[in-house]
């Protein structure tokens, strides 16, 4: 399989090229590798109540994680734990794993 070196323009792209496009670009920040994907057959249905609840919970948990990462002492403690493990590739991913279980299905802290 051949290695493809993308143009400099494509290396810096992320998300959609324009609002009418269904091709997405993503650059892996650790490796610099650019990948593309195409959104095929998107759903036209309104989201279910379970999907809305999951989205709400995720946004609450994400805000809490960003608050923890904004605190220098908490961030230093979390970084030390992150560096001691090998499963998660980013501090944000590790923080999501670590703090996700501390919130109930409504996104409220347990």
C-alpha cells in the first residue's frame, strides 16, 4: 500500500470543506496523519429523547472536565496519573474516562 503525502492545504484542514460537502477531514495531532471520511445516509429524523439526554449528559460532563483541567493543581494530579498509564492517548480522553463515572445519567455529580 502506498503512502500518500497530502498537499499543505489539506494537512491543515479539519471538519468539512464547505457546508454543502459531506466529506470530512481530520488530522491526528499526535502523528500528523490526515484522514478523510464521508457522511453517508445521514438521519433526517428528530433525535430521540434518549439521544437528547445522552447529549445533555455529555455536555455537562465535558464542562466539568474542562473546569478540572483549568485548575492547575487538579490538572497536575491528573497529568501524573495520565503519564503512568498507557491505554489512553490524550489527557482529555483520560480525563473523560476518569471523571465520567462520577456523573449520573442526567449529568449531575454523584
